[in-house]
């Protein structure tokens, strides 16, 4: 009988979760043995299912541990209920994967497919969907109640440029001191700006006074494409068509 002593250091060939244990043999030699740590399973472990790398990933091929499965073919046809060994053999003969798509069904539903190709196509669809997502930007332009004509025209050009780029524009009138007694000056500027923009913008939020600032939110107008008629109908009466002279 040998006496084992746990060592508090690691040795080459042992993982971080394996404890090197020394054993003194009857011949007086000292040997090391590997014993799995609390986070590692030994080679003879056969309890339960193998760990799955991700909770969102379905189980594939040998990771499917149920005795029987309902099998769906590569073309989507129902093949019936098979033992897991037979289902794996059928998928292997077709050089495809066996994928568990409904683990909670009784028996679980598995489908034969090229899982790598499926994952690639799904990634491409998600990438395309993200590309087509429209992100609306909100720009802000600030005016003063007593703004001069030159500054007004410059800021108006910025508003037009932002709207043409598809962004919304928050127009802010900033009041100071005694200007608060005349909010109509700011309202006149906002109404003038909205009127001059015409059909290029719509007022999404009407002018509203909040503290010392008055705000108005403008949104771009989506121009509708005018569809031309494919065929033209001749509506002119027959009497309007000059008749050919007969010789």
C-alpha cells in the first residue's frame, strides 16, 4: 500500500485543474499520478451528456445522446423515428450533419443538413439585415431671436443639407435675459424657416418653449418616385385623324 501526498505546485504534463499526487512504491521510488480536479472529468467518465459549447448552439452528431429521434431528411421530408445510431449512419452516408432542432419534443426532432453551410447563410442574412437598417440621425441648429439675415441664411443652408442627407433637424431658439419677454420673436423665426423649406421638410414636433429655449423638430420628406406608364392609350377620336385622299 502506498502513501499519497498532494503537491501544491504544477508539473509539466499536468493541466491547471489536475492535481499531481505523489505515490511511494514498495521499491522506494516516487512516482506522480494524475487525478482529475473538481472541474475536469476523468477518461472513464460516462455520466450524463457531453458539455455543449454554447447554449444557443444545437447539438450535433455524437453530442445527441437520446436513444431515439424523429428524423427529417435533407429535403425536409419526414423519414420517421430511428434509433440514434441509425440516424447518425444515414447522415454520415449522405456526408451531412445530424442536427437536433427540437430537443424538447418526444422523441427529439433531428434534421440532416450541412450545418456549416447553414450557419454561413444565417450569418449572411443577419449581415444583410443590419446593412439595411436605417439609423436616423438628429442634428441641432441653434438660432438667436435677433439673428441677422446673413447668419439666418447660413444656418438655413445647414438645415437643408442635413435634411437632404436623411437626418432630422432640431431647431432651437435660445433666449437670453429680457428676450424671454418676447417669445413671439423666436416663434416667428421657426415659422419662417418651416415655410421657406416648403415640401422639403415636415414639422414633426411643433414649436414648444422649454425654459429659455424654444424647440421645433423637422423631418425630411421622402419623395415618391413617379412611375411612368408602360403603354400609352390613344384616346383621340377617330374624327380627329385626317383621312387619306383617295386617288
